[in-house]
């Protein structure tokens, strides 16, 4: 399959020239095409933000919902049609800030979805306020004296919650990021891929060059089944590791737990609507 199947043709793209979002868009399209996942079997779910505009530039099924609410929508879509490939994709603010509670409980629930986070360490759309992953000392028009809160560490939180697949990538590294995304898409259960994505307009601290100088890859000898080691690597701060930190394929998925994994799509299921009607009537009579 050619990645061009996802092209939407001529359109105005709202992203700034040089933004890391362009490369994530292309890499994801290539990863999907190489896995033979086409536009009709995919749903791309996002919230609000610059990263969350990615479904606008993708020829596939999309759901662009409320700020921070991509994960519950994605969980429901997967349960409604388990044959679909479902991706929840947004920015660091949307997923870890406004959507932080969903982030925690989606990992616990373990739906078979891929969670891609464009981590530019800033609120891009609203013009440069600090986000949960902004670094200490980062100055913004709001945080004029510099950020003083320690940055939220999504990988450490995900590993602590025993997420089945936890990885970090860098948008400039096309081949490595594509391979990480392919592994995440193939994983059965929730997978997190946090992608460092330079925001050239509002984050002058964590630039393309900064990520190049401050990241390194875990390497071939690294064992992603070792949870303690994964946690240790995820909390490193001097240099930031990239790659697949942790894999645990033993957890049952949400769809398996609720007996939906082999079910046809919701619109083809025999539903007993009598019980639902009775419940609605009871609610109406009581209110
Ligand atoms: C409930 C609500 N709160 C706040 C906003 C304003 N808002 C829109 S996008 C955004 C932050 C987005 O940041 P991030 O998810 O990191 O995306 P980026 O633009 O950096 O890609 C905020 C605070 C909103 N639209 N709705
Ligand atoms: S503001 Fe930042 S994140 Fe948004 S499109 Fe421009 S460079 Fe990208
Ligand atoms: Mg952001």
C-alpha cells in the first residue's frame, strides 16, 4: 500500500513552516501503509490543539472532539467495532493536562488502541504557555519568572501503571520513529508513543538542535521486558533516552475483558433494546 492513500489533496495547513508536526504526519502515514492498514479500517481520534489538527490532514475516518477527551472516545470506538485500528493522537497539553485523568484510567483499562502524543513541551495553539511537560526554567509570557514545577513524566507514569507498550521517539528521526510506531500499532492493548516535536514558534528552548543534542537511543542490548530497568531509564534527565522502554503483552485488553474482541461492529449486533427503553421510561417517570 502507498502512503498516498491518506493524502487529502490541496488544503490549507495551519501549522508553521519547520514544525515537527509535518514529519509526524508523514511518518504515521508511511507506518500505516507499510502495515497495510488503509483509510477505511482506521479511525483517528483527537482533542484540541495544534497536534490535534492532524486528523484534518488525513484521508480516513476521524473524530475531532473536546479538549483532553480523545482517549475515552477512542476506547468507545474500539469497543463498538473491534476490527478497526484506533489511534488517539494529540498534544502534550491535551493528553497529559486537560486529559490527564483519562490518560491514567485508559492505561488501567487497557483498550487495544495506540496513543500518540506530540510532545513539544508547550501549549502551541494558545501561543506559548507552559504545558505539563515544560521544563523547569522555561520562560513564557505567563510563566515570566520561568516554570518552577517539575515536568510531568508520562513514560514513568505509564510504566508505573504497567502499560503494555511504552515508547518515546523524535519527529526528526524518520526511520526510527516509523519503526517504533509500527511496533506500537501491532501491540495488542494500549500503547503509548510520546514523540518529541519541536515547536519552532513558541518553544525556543527545546529546538530541533536541542533534541538532537539531548537525546540518545536505548540500543539493541536494551531489554524492554524489564520493568524496573524501564522505569529507571524513563526517569533519566541528563540525557533523554528514545526507543521502546517497556513491553508487557500479558495483560488482557479492555475488549477481551468485556467480551467484545470478536464481536461484529455495533450496527450489526442484535441488541435487546427493550431493557434500554424500560430504563429510559423509569428515568422519565422518576424525574
Ligand atoms: C476546556 C478548554 N480549556 C482550554 C482551552 C484552550 N486550549 C486550546 S488548545 C490548548 C492547549 C493545547 O496544547 P497541546 O495539547 O500541547 O497542543 P499543541 O497546540 O502544543 O500541539 C488550550 C489550553 C480549550 N480550548 N478548552
Ligand atoms: S505553533 Fe508550534 S506546534 Fe503549532 S504549528 Fe507552529 S510550530 Fe507547530
Ligand atoms: Mg503542546
